[in-house]
């Protein structure tokens, strides 16, 4: 999302904006018009789980007529939301798979025209593994999802996660060995609260390191080099601390 505006979506206001979007879409296209939005990323976490209370924007797969884009922009203008508040940018990332349509689950229908679905459970974990960003919420989201399913007495096993990765991406290619070890250990842990806090702190530290680097070296970091840059910066920070 390209915007300088800092805005946080939570489960309550997300529903409000989706409802308003459906209302406008129906007004513009008639009550027989239909559209489908599949929530992924932070938005999917919000509607399925309770451990995370906000996301900066709404990543989604959108199946609708071209008029939906105009409706999204109008709702954004009406409520002073940041540009790209509801976007499909993630389809250009490694975590996207056209199989997400098949493995989405029903969330809500608004005004009889907009069906909203989401990605949850092992399939959301598979997406987070594929993305594997240490400077965002990917790893802590995985721990949060595993913890909530354990509390629900619906634990997610290695077999389920492995099958989800295969269903979406055919195999584990593109997922680092470090991330594979992480998910295996995460599934086996009995202390989710402590692990969750530790990972959140590490994610925030990584984010801060990257922000400082970007300020000193504008337009240097890209999706393709961010992991190598972060490893270099973390290694340098460790070396400096030992001197």
C-alpha cells in the first residue's frame, strides 16, 4: 500500500467498511449484482482470531465487476481511508496461489450482494510460511494461530500444515530451511505465550533496524533483497554488541 497515512483497521471497523462497500456496490449495480472478496493476511487474522487487534490495510482477492474498484475508492474518500485501503497487491507476491479460492472459508454476506470469505487455519499458516517476513507479523501470526487452535481443542498438526503447503504451492520450494525448522518447533511447543512475546519483540526490532537503514539509504530496500539486507544488518548489530 502506498500511503503516508497511518491507519489501523480492526474487526469492528472492517465490518463497517465492508458493509458500506456492499451498500454502495448494490446501489450502483442493482440488487442482482454479486461480488466476492476473499480476505487474506492481517485481515484474515482479524476475522478469524482474537490475538491480533489491527492491520494497516486489507489484502484481498476480489471477484467483481470493474465498478468495484470505483466503489472501493468512493468508500475510501467518504471515510478518509488511506489509498489502497482494500487492495489486491499481494497477488504479485510469493504467497499468492490461485488455489486460495478453493480453500477459502465463508465469513459474511453484506446486503445480499457481497459475499466475504477468508483464509484461515493451516492455509493461512502456509501463506505466512511462504512469505516468511521477519520484519512483519508473519511468524508471530503463526504462533497466534497455533495457540488459538490449541485453546479451541482443534490443534493444527504438522500433517495439516504440510498438506496445506502442498495444496497451495505443490511443495516447499521457496520456503527457507530456517522457516521449516521454525514451524516444526512451533507446532511442538507448549509455551505459546512466551514464544509469541519473544517473536513479537524480534519482529519489532527487525522492523526498527530496517526503518533506520531505509532512512539512511532511501530507495535501496526491495522485496527481493530485504531478507539479505536484514541478515546483514542483524549480523552487524551482533558484531558491534560483542566489540
